[in-house]
């Protein structure tokens, strides 16, 4: 069977074969609808692909409405050009969207902003960690915050650092007092300062920290 | 000049990166299914632990010294390895990843190599917490020698450079046993010893024609490289594997044909994925399954399948492998199975058989989709014959958290 258009494979986040459904374009509206979804996730060059509809088997979009998908998109019937984008959560709408005039913004699409680019300056020296405890609340680090730790930065006076203290199992996060060689808490409660002279190894500088005001994706509560 | 950089006790060091309390302790990393020890660090070696010994033999010594035992955490090792390789790549004009913890660097035209070497060690240590050793040499074989020397001799401080100084090269090679030379296997070494070749220097100075006649072109090249000639270049034979093997042991023994087929097919999927990644096609597939070597009665079954034409189609091969396994199946207590792809050839300029149908364009396209979906070691789309997640999957009971690849496993920091 020959047709040209998009083939989209929908699957649930747990993504195994049983939850995969092949959605083939069955009328112009549905294709345009698919196109709309792709519009927001792919760069503009894919929008100019010409779509011709050919009737194939019908699938109910309704039954897919609760599924979220990773999708693959390619043209069928020619030499395949495949392009893949994984979007962790892509909600499906059930109502068809009628397309009219092509988007004038299409030519102005650029890469989307990436938080990684903003927060990670040295990818090969950066690791992520969860903050636990409340000794750093006065500098804005709360229990459950995400810490972006850069091991390549040289600690300066007043930096927030990660250190291993006396070979304990877990790292400690404190404010670094370079002049007095101390690790200090930042809390209204009293926490003893830790001397850096012996048994302390600074492992990295907390370059950024991220608050989760709502539960984060992927993270089990 | 080239350099070989490799990480010191890589798996063990990875385990200690996010666990300060494990540093300076003896650490042993176990193989798949925690069967035997695959790597150990310096501290464990000093206590008398040995590599490749089964767990139950090491158990008394482990209890005695309180040694740390870890299952292989490939997620962690892979991610830290990538960081190290990315750092190394910034130092040289060209680089080639050689293994999970080794990389070749091309320093042609660079000066002050020793300083660079120390800088590499310091940077990798500070960025990742992992120790490295750097061996410089005018070719790959000498780099390997230098890196072993850098590791073994404390005075070298983690950097060894075999430069154009002939006296220095000969001194190092004279003390270097030939069996440890890169590319010389233990069998070859035994034969070389019979000819009176004990040290690397002996091999370097032996008659080249005689070496070639007896041991073939590759040992001749090795011998020439030890003489500071350049024979092995960068990015050589990277994709030209002669065979692809996927062999793993099961989490628990399998008796029946059906689960045996399904586990073996899942290994096949992995092998075919590697085959396509290296742009090759396969003709022959050998399948085998065996019982435990430690039980008294060792049994194995095997079968070889020849495809009508070279192919990289998982669907086609899986069907034949399933049949092939059924043909040779006998009921035993299987603990391991293996898939070996041989008769490989490049899919570029492939001339198909005149009488046999070529692999269809649809099949090629389908495989591409499969690989794209499953990229990054995910198992999103797989065959119905294969197994999703079963009770026979690998056991990794002592596995540390996936500190760098899973949100739930990120290190916790006391604030």
C-alpha cells in the first residue's frame, strides 16, 4: 500500500510493545492534527513536507487520548527519512484541529531553550544530587532541592560547596569560608562549624540549586 | 607521538566516586549474576584477593577483611567513562576510545608531553574523582608499554614517556616481559619463550622474517613497533570485527525450551543491534547453551545456522534461531546461552547472490526504525519471541545506585 504522510507510533511512558499502536493518517484533518503536534516539537523544515492522504485502516483517536507518547515520524513510500524525537509527555487532544493558513512563524523557529545549557557549564565535570536536611535554608537550599555540582570550579570565599567529611558515607553541603578554612551552615538553628584543616575534602561547588515547587517528573515521592 | 590514557582500577574507582567511605578500602566488583570477581583495586590485591575467582572461594577472605563487594553497575561505569573520554578528547588533536577505561590520543606535533600528561591526570581526577595513567610513545604498542610502566613504577607519578631516546627505550623494553606486550597472547608468548624471546626487547631485535613466517603479520608489526616504527594507525579496524558474541548467564537455571528460546532471542536482538551499528551483515549464526562449569556434569547444546544470503534482519534471524534451538534442544539445567555472529561483511559495496533474493528495502527500513527507537540501550520495541523482563534476567543483588543516570538514585547530600 502506498501513501505518504506521517506514521506516528504512540506508546505509554512505560513503553513496551503491547502498548504500541500505529496510527495511520485516515483523513486530512487527522494528518493536520498530527502535523500540529509535530509543529511544536520539531524544527520548521518538517512542516514543509507535503502531505497527501490515502485511506488506510481507521483507528479511534479516542482510545488513544489517555496515552502519552514518544513518537517517530517519517515519510513512507519514498526512501525513508527518519527522524526521532522523544517527548516524555505529549498529551493528545481528541478534537480534530482544522488547519488553515500555514504558520507565519515557521521560518522563525529556533532551537528551544534548554535548561541544561543554562545550568551546566562543564558537562563532564558536573553531577546532580538531592539536598537532604535544613542547615542551608538561609541561602535558599531546602530539603528536596536539586543541586547542580560543578567539580571543575575552584572554591572561592562564600561559595556553597560539597565536601566529604571524615570519610562519611554521604557528602555534606555547606558554605565555604576560605579565609578561616571553615565549612559553615546557613540556618537559624545552631550548627557547629567544621574545620577544613583535617579530614575534609572539597568535592565540588554547588553552582546552582533548583526548587521543586510541584513534584518533579520521574521522581518517586 | 601518541598516548594511551587508562583509568586505574576503573570499576572499583567508580564505586567510590559517590561514596567517600569506600575510598581506600578493598573493593571487588563481581561479574554478571555475581558469579566471580572481575576487577579489584590495589588495596584488595594487597590483601591477596585474585581476579576471576568465583565468589564462594573468595567469601572467607571477604568476611575476614570486611572487603566491599559490588555487582557490576554498568549504568554508572558507562556514564563516568563518557565523562572521562570527553575530557581526554579536549587535550589532543585526535582521539580514539579503545575500551570503557582506555583511550588513544594523538599528540603529533605537540611539545612538553610530560607536563601535558600530568595535566591530564590532574584534570580527570578533579573533574570526575577518577585516577588515570598516561603512557606516551611513538606508536600504539610503545604507548601500551609506557602506560603499564606508568602504572607500575611509583616514581613515574602516573606518566611515562618512551621518547626518541634509544637508550631509554631499550632499558624499559629489556625489563618488560614479552607476554605483556600489546597483541601478544599467552599462547604466542609461550611459543616466543621457546625461541628464547623473554623480554619485549628480545622480540624487537629478533629477525623480522622469521617472526613473520612463524607468527604472522601482526606479531611482525608488533615487533617493528617495539623498534619505534609505526605500523598500527588511528581508527584502524574499529568497525571490522570478525565476530560478534553476546553471551550471558541467567539469573536462575532454565530447563524448558520456551524460556531458553526467549532468553537467547533477547541476546540475539542485542547482537543484531551491534551488527547494524557496525554497518555489517551476517551469514552464519552459532547458538549454544550450557550447564554450569562448577557442577560435575557439564553439558552443552549447540547449532549453527546459515542464512540464504547476508542479512541484518532481526526478524528473519530470530525465526531461524528459534527453530535451530528447538532442533538441538535436550533437557538440562542450563545456566548460560550464547549467540555468535560470524561470516560478517560490510554492508557497503555488498554484492548479493545472483539466485537469492536480496534483503528487502522494507526490512532495512524497519531495522532502522527499531534501532532508532531502542537507541541508548532501551528496550522499547522488541520481538514477541523475546523476553521483556523475566525471572531469568541478570541478578545484580549488590548493585550500587545509578548515581548519574537515574533521578531517584542521585546522591543525597546532607545539608
